[in-house]
């Protein structure tokens, strides 16, 4: 039996060991939307689920660069087909690597995740009028 997407998101979240806030900062998906996915109140699309799983796996594998394979797979394949049609065979590997390097990527690091969650926390405090009382 195939899992529904909300179960896959919940499994990825549990596997990551991240809080809702941290996963939200990492995936750029609003925290309350993630909560709805994880609790099963909403079922994300296949693409959203795949992206969340890919980002969590990249994070857990300590990858420094994440390429959104789900969203850019078709673009890359079109580039490869075009290269194979118009570029001489001896230059094709170089052009394919150039197409791969041109794919958009996101840097993932725990330092960036911490800064992002701290910034999110600060904006929430500002919205609610809560003063930051941490000593520096």
C-alpha cells in the first residue's frame, strides 16, 4: 500500500529530528502549513512531498548544496536533449555538465538554519510585542 503524502511528510519530519520551526525555515513552507501536513489535516501534492523529502535527506546527509531535482528534472532533460541534437558528440559531455551546473541550487547548513529560525523568532516577537530578554 502506498503512503499518502501527509504520512511521508510526517516520516521525513520525524527522521529529521527538527522542530516545526526549523523544518519550516529549511523548506520555506509556512510553519502552520507544515503542521497541517504532519498532523494529516492537509495532504500536500506529490511535488511538495518530494521536495520536503529531498531537502530533509540533503540536510541529514550534511549536503552543502541542494538541487531541487523534482522541479528542475524536466528542465535539465530538455537541455540534454537539445545538446544531443545540436552539439557535436565530442563536446556533449562538457555542455551537459554546463547545463547541470546552471541548475538553481540552495546552500543548506546548520548555521543558516539557526540564523533563519532566530530571525523568524525575532519577527514573531516583534509582531506580538514580546521583548527579547536574552543576554549577549
